[in-house]
């Protein structure tokens, strides 16, 4: 085991790399070259990326894929997707094409409220705390007026502050539940700055409040932070068509629709299936969230919590057949931004937003929800018919060929061969072996 390193963050980029090479690669120049080969030759662009995070030593590429032909609310979109899983973009494109001549996707934003809490400890008289809160509430609002200035100009800001008694769940636990409108910004910094200022103001106001001095200890701020659970920032997307339009043959179409609905019912009943079902949805959601420079960890955490809102983790999508009409929908909470953060810094993010017609945050919520729904449609369509491996392995073939260091000519021959033959790792190895013999 090597010794702990001290002052790492203060070392130069080269010293950091040298330390890594010395410590983990016996000073191997090949290891250093791996890092260097991903540096951008444009030093300004490289510096921009280095500045995104502490201790950056290189860049980590992910493919930027394109899924065209998404008709959403009668407007055509070309959706950028950043994802390493080979079949995801193909699945999205197939689903887009499938729904293109069936009215496309529809989407609607229900609400865009974000929230954060100041979590308090308080063991005194409840009435005293509630009276105190009513007295200081206007001052709490005043305290963020400077921070809010720009956000207010754009029609956003702090909407409300509510004192909630949560002592029934945890002894002495109260919270200030604050709600915000952050317009087209994800707003994390804005919300957290507001919360910390409100918390400081609350503590200051406690000092001079007589009843606390007389009767009980004042409330103590434990922590203040936004919540990534945003069920009031909700979007819905759906597709629908007559069952008979799902497949050429009417009987096949009926069986397909019934199997499809059954698959969603199973995901609604069995957590083991629900998690994988929702993972497939997040393949689409995350890919667009990352491409547009948004925080996919926040989205993931919030969406999965929403999937458990009934107390049992369940499917995020619904499928029904009513009066011979097939309907498939998704409802998810999404706190997204199209201004601020990476959106104005990362050239690829700017490019992605341009592709999406420079959307507002609400429009982006709709696009992302559609990407999730499309992904789930493609997955279930494969699962209840051919299974996913056929398509998946076809897409994965290129990865196997790259592992085998196949030449372009070998790749071309392999792709042709596997149009009619089942792809597996061993079959690909065998094929290349024969070619080379
Ligand atoms: C794979 O990344 C996603 C699927 O497993 C989703 C699903 O099972 O619904 C295909």
C-alpha cells in the first residue's frame, strides 16, 4: 500500500499525473499517454473542461448520439443522447419512427415548483414556535430580496415558506418548507443561497425573541438544503392509437397490445421487474439530461423516489386498452434547466440545446419525458416479441469486433455475416478467427 498523498489538489496537472504514474503504473509512459491522448489540442477548450472539476487530469468521452424524427406536440425534434449503451439510441430512433405516423408523442407540464427545507430541532412549546414564525415570516422573505432580484425579473423567486411540525415522525423535528419558481434555471445555487440566508435570519431573529428567553430554548438549525424530490415539478407524456394500428395484422396487434399492457402491470406489481423497467426509462431520460448539461443524479434520485410514492416501488409508465384504443403514458418529476450551469459553458451542451430549438425548461421537461417513454416503449416491444438480445447483440457486435481489433474490412464482412446469423461473443470470435486463417 502506498503512503497517503498530501496537498494533491495544489499540485500542477503534470505533477498529479506523474504521481499517478509513479504510484499505480510503475512510471509507465503508456499510462500517461492514455490520459494525454484525451486532452484537447485547443488549450482554451481543455482549460474550460479542467475548470469544471477539481483534480481533472484528462477528459472522459461518452458518445453523443442522435435520435431523429421525434414528433412531440406536433413539432419535429432531433434528440441528442449521451450514453454508452449501444442499443439505446437505436431503440429511441425506432420508437420515434413508430409513432411518427400515429400522431407522435404528446406532453404536458403540470407544474414547475421546486422546494427546499431548513431542518430544525425544537423541543419547546409548539405555540411559541408557530407564533414566532408568523411574526418573522415577512423578515424571512425580506432577507432574500437581494438574492432574488434577477430571478424576480424573470418572473421567479421564493414563493412561500411554511412551518411544518414533523415531531410526530422524529422527536423535536420541525422544518421550514420553502417553495420556489426558478423559471428556466435548474436553480440549485439560487435555492441553496436563499435557504442559507433564511436560516441565518431565523437564527438572528431568535436571539431577541422574548418568549424563547422565558419559556424554552430557541429552534436550532440542523441543516438547510434544496430537495431533489420534486413531485410538484411534474411532466406527463403519452402516445395513443387504435390497437389495430399497432401492427399490420389485426390479430397480432391485439395480442401485442394485451402483452404490452400485461408487461406494464407486472412492473407495477413486482419490484424486481419494476426496477429494470424503470432503468430502461432512465436510459432515455439520463441520456438527454446529460446531453443538455443537467444533473442526472438529481433526476435519478427524484424519479425513483416518485416511483415509490405509494409506499411500493412501481412502474413510472401506464398502459391501457380502452374502446380498442391503446394508450401508453409516463408521469415523472424533472427539475431541469436550460440556462445557467453548464448550459452556457459546455460547447456540446450549447449544441444540444440548439438542436432542441433552444427549449425553455418546460419544453425540455417534455422532451426528456418523451425520451423516457420512447425508451420504455421500445424495450417492452422487444421484450414481449423477439426479446432484447437479438437487437442488443447486433448493436454490441461492434464492441466485440473492436475488442478483437478487427480491421474495417473484417468489420464489414462480420456485419454482413451477422445480418442472418445470431450474434454472440463466441460466434464473433469464431468468425474473425476463420477470416484470419
Ligand atoms: C437495458 O438497459 C434496459 C432494459 O432491461 C429495460 C427493460 O427491461 O425494460 C431492456
